[in-house]
C-alpha cells in the first residue's frame, strides 16, 4: 500500500497487543489483524501508526440523515420516532452482497465528507427533535471510540443511542460498546458457518455469542435482521433451525426481521428475494414460537404490523415506515391487556416515512 497514514484524524485505541515477531495484533474483533507500521486492518479505519493501533477517522462521517426508527429496523423501540443516522467508511466483514457497499467497502477517506465532534452531533440531534442517534450504514464496532463518545454526549442530552451491527466483536470491547447503547439491531446473516465464511469472510459463532451476551448480560433492547438471499440462506430447514435457536437461547420476545435481498456489489447475478419467500420465512418463525416476526424491503402490510401475541389483534399497524393504527396502552394491548415487549412512548411518534439530510460539516 502506497498511502501514508497521517495522524490528522486519529485517536489511540485500547484493544491491541504486541506479537513476538514485532507486529501488533488488533483485538477489537475476531479477525485479529496483525499489523506492521503504516498498515491498515481489513476494516480500513484502524491502523498501526507510531507503534500503536489507532482509529483513523474519528469525528468523520459519510453523512447524516434523519430516518424513521423503523428503518433500522427497530419496530419495538419508540415506534414512529425519528433517529439521526450516520456511519463511517470501512467494515470488518467482507460481505459479497453488501447493500451499503459504496460506504462500507470504501477505501477513500474523501468518502467521509462530513465532520462532527460528539458534542456537536448530540446537539444537532437534540435541536432536530430526534429521539435517538443510530450508528449504522457500516458496522459501528470499527469506530468503537467515536461511537462511545457520541453515545455519552447523546445521553447527556437525554437522547437514546442505537447500534446497527453484525455483532462481530471480541469480549472486552463488546462490554464497553454495548454498555453505551440503548437499542441494537444485530444482522444475523445466516445460520450456517459455510455461508459466513464463503460470503462474509467471517464466522457464525462470534455473532451467536454476541446475541447471547446481549440477552444474558445486558438490558439493551435488541432485534434481529436476516437478509434472505435466494439459494444461499433461505431454505425452510435453515430458517427453522435459526428460529428454534432464537427461541431456546434468546427467548420468544426478540423481534425478528426477514429482509428481501436486491442484487448488489458482487452478487448481481442473483434474483431479488420473492415476497413469497419472506412470507414463508415469517410463517416458519411464528410457528417456531417467535412472537414478533416482520418482513422488510418488500411491500407487505401484514409483515410490517405488530400483533398481540395473545388475542392476535393489531397493536401497531404499519405500511412501510408509516404508522396507521396504535392500540397500545402503557405498553400493553388495549383489547386484552397482554404486554407487548419493547420500549414504547405513551403515544406513537409522528415522524412518518420522511428521510431528511442533515448538514453538519465543520471547518
């Protein structure tokens, strides 16, 4: 690599150690990148500089957008509210089907055209009336230090924080990271090791371990998303095994989202996921005992809607990201009184389906 890494936007990191051969191993995620001076890890934004591992894009982002919270997707975390979303460049997975590949696969720092220090970003979210700030578009575990600082600044303003992540992170940094998060959507990409290794360059076990950690060791609200790719991870058998694992290890109250694949990046030769596949997967997961199962990236109102797990009546009727009906009272079904798992306001948010660009560029 001919690039000379500068220290202009770098901050020191904690999770690394020296190896006997003089290289430094990054201990943030299970990739354990082993670096020589001026060498970047696979994630691109963590690198060895002056005999330490640093983050090279602190305070820089690919842009800031106000989204509906349902777009993360989170259907049980302050429904109808607005969330300020942003990401950086790079990623610690190598997904051949990445839907945000222009950001996550970027190796150009000019992708990070926007800049905001944590306090300024929290202030902007507060002034815009956002309920939460989301670290998304690429995996926030790689900008661990920046995400934590932003989360702390947001909490000082009474703003919640959301991580959209693949959950590929080591134990020690995982504890620090999720301690600062109020809600998480974990991208469970498949339920076979073969898929993970072949199509993401990663492994399944650490992701399952992160899910179990969230359930057993934290109070973080979390939901799960699986992008169903035709012929790769959409078989009845795999979806059944995954659903049964979720019920056994995480419980039946964790919302599960099945999302439709659209040809992207290095998988342009595969057809989009048929709606029938999403419906079948949803039925399978419901049959396995998961109470709240949704479909995404395809128009299917039933798959957008939250139902009472007892009386089966509609609690939150949605059409894409727009809330059409609300039948919750203090987090319970207003018909039969059964509780609905999640974190809810006394009334729904009214952000709707809007997507608003926010300019935060600093000199």
